[in-house]
């Protein structure tokens, strides 16, 4: 038996088929927008079902969504391009064509759980996971228990901590949230503002994060300045979270965490300088596969639907 795990994000849908927590095959589908994302997911999974792996048929599935998901598995609000998926029984809809039970959760919470059970968060007592992607998500696992239930907000809105009240508008209606300052969707604004203060750069107006990192690594001053600004805000966000919950481990994941090899030492230094005292600084790590955290978490939730430990 296998499980299917899917992570519908603002830029792509990550899909994997797993045997336990071992990935058998995986794919990334480009973002199409709500309904079309579901159609593309169904087409891919049906093609996989027509070509089953030796591990056997699909027995359960998990779906991660980029919005607030309540205790019943329904996404109640979202601030991006998948608004058509709000207030829908997606566990029932996907389970209908897939023919298996489906678990649904917030993507950042799923990523945190994935890192706790199979990634860089293993063994942590208080684990904070930050998902640095199109937006910024967060999650907490304390003593092996994910902070969840209730209306669904618990632990997941760390990207909307307000760092600069007079700052740029955020998707949530406030200004200067961490997400509005240092996320994938904020990147074009950061590039435009920094460009005014730097010599001509080869970076285009909407370069994408990989291109910014490439520029920074190869000495482009604009690339360096943009990456430096993002790292600075990430450090403030992490230090604020440390002041409130005191995690012993912080794991970074999501597409923007792919820059980690180039910024992790700098980020550690900045966090250590901002926390109450050096001993309060968390063990800062990066997910081994920044694209797989949420699918791993949802695969584990799917396993539990089957009564697996
Ligand atoms: Zn916000």
C-alpha cells in the first residue's frame, strides 16, 4: 500500500507517492489557480494509478493547502490565488475520485510535521518551522504534539507578525508583516526599491528568487542587497518567535530556503545578536529537501488515517 501526498502552493503543487515515509515518485506541477490545480492533480494521480508501483495501490492521501484550515479539514480563509478552494470539503471531493480517505491540513503545519517526523526537526523539544515561499508560514510542534485544532490559526500565522507598521501593504490588510517584507511575492518590490540605490544590475525587474541568489553569489551588488534585506527580516522574525515560544530548534523550508547554503551562517549570527541572550538562540537548520516538507507531513497524516503508527 502507498499514500499520495500533495501540497498546493502559490507557485506550484508538489505531489508525491510514498511507501511509509519513503518517496517512490514525485512531481511538481506549475500553479494554475484553484480549480485547475485540482484538475492537474487528478490527472497526474490517475496516470500514476494506471502505472502502479511494486509497493501496491494507493490506500490513503493527504492534501496541504496554503490557508487557514480548521479542525474539520476545511480551508476557511486564504490570501492568495486559490480562493476558489475556500469552504469546500476537499477531503470528500478528492477522496471521491481517488476512492481512499484523505487528510487535509495547512501547508506550513504539514511542513513542520514533516520535518519533525522525517527531516531536520527530528528530536526537537519545541520545534518552530518557517516556510519561506510565495508567502511565509509557520508551525509549532511541542513535545511531539503539533499546535493545531480550534479555528485553525494556531501556530500558522507567523508570517503575519507585524515588523514595520508603516511598511508595505500585506495581503492580510495590515502593513509591514514579515511576509510583506521578505517573501516570494514581496520580492519584485524589494528589487525595485533597492535598484534605486545601486549601480546598473543585470537582474530583471521580476527576477525570481533563484536569480537573486545567483546574482548575490556572483557579486551583483543588487542581488547582494536584496538577499541581505530578506535575511535581515527573517532574523527579526525568528528572534521575535524565540522571545514568545523559545524553540530549541528552528527549521527553514520552502523555496526561498533553497538559498540557505549562502545565508545560514549570516542568519545565525543575526539571530544570536537579536535574542535575549546567546543561550536563547535556537539550533537553526534547513530542511534536507525544501520542496518535500509538507508532502512528508501529509503522508504521515495519511498513514494515520489507516491506523499506522
Ligand atoms: Zn500580513
